[in-house]
């Protein structure tokens, strides 16, 4: 259950982080490389900060509220939020720690989805006129869907899009990742849309490269 951090310039081990009691299922650095989030079979989350000299400090270690293994986690584009997804068929959206609030705070707990949630990826929205945030979810049965948070005050997370069966997987979705929008090779056909290139992989032994378009 250890997390070993390696320096890629010379492949030396920089740190050994202890934050879990069982198998670590996913590790995710924040986009600014200042925080490291990990989730585990022990249903806990751990957060570490990374300072300018490369030293890690434990920010938080504790129960997530999930009742089964946490399969994945992902940071929002501005690192203010992160999401955890679990075999309990629910996802939880968290506010990341700040100077004023040093522990992460649960902002939303989803209803149970049709199958355990196994993968998640926040979308780096270029425009936030209709959605404040959006996340792609992959399920144990291969289905994939998008949930979004509206821009109006008091809006809650809601399903926005279900991937057609022809584009979804047939088995456990292992990973979803979104390409940097600045490098997207396929611009949307309409100016009112924004495009995201996704790579997804599954236990059905397939890799899919998908173009997802959402309203601006």
C-alpha cells in the first residue's frame, strides 16, 4: 500500500508515501503539481502536498464515505475540485483543501448509477456558459456517460449525455483520459460547441479514441 515517487530525470526514488492500508487503485497529481491524491481498496483517500524543494507532506488521510473500493479519481482543470468513484455505484465530488479549509469537503454525492463506476475524468471546459464543470464516467458494464454541473446558483450535478452503445465498451472501463483541448485536432463543426478528444480502455481488450462535443 506504499506510494513510491521516482525522479524521472535520473530514475532515483524520491519518496515513499504511506497513506493506505490496502491496494492503491489510483494516484493523480493536481495540474499544478502541488498536490498528490490517492485512492484505495481500503475506501480511504489520501492527500499530500509537494513543496518547492520536492518534499511531500500529508494533508489529509481518512474515510471517503464510499462503502466499496474506490476505483478512480480525477482533478478539475483548476484543481479546486476532485472526484472519487467507487464500486458502490456512486461518485463523490470534493472541494480541495485550501489555507482556510485544510481538509477536503464533500460537495455532492451522486445517486446510485446502473453499475459500479470504475473510471472518471474531469473535462477541461473552455467555455462555462452552460456548464460550470463536466466529468466523463466509465462503468463496470462498459457504459460511459457525462455528468455536468450547471452555471446557475443552486445547480446540482446531473446526467448530460449517455454514450451510444456502439461507442461504449462491453466490459469494465479501466481508464478515461482527455487530451489537452489546445491540441485537439478535430474542431467542432459548430461554433456553439466545444470538442474533447478522449482515450478510453477496457477489459474488453479495446482502446477507443472518441470525439466528444458539448454546448459552449
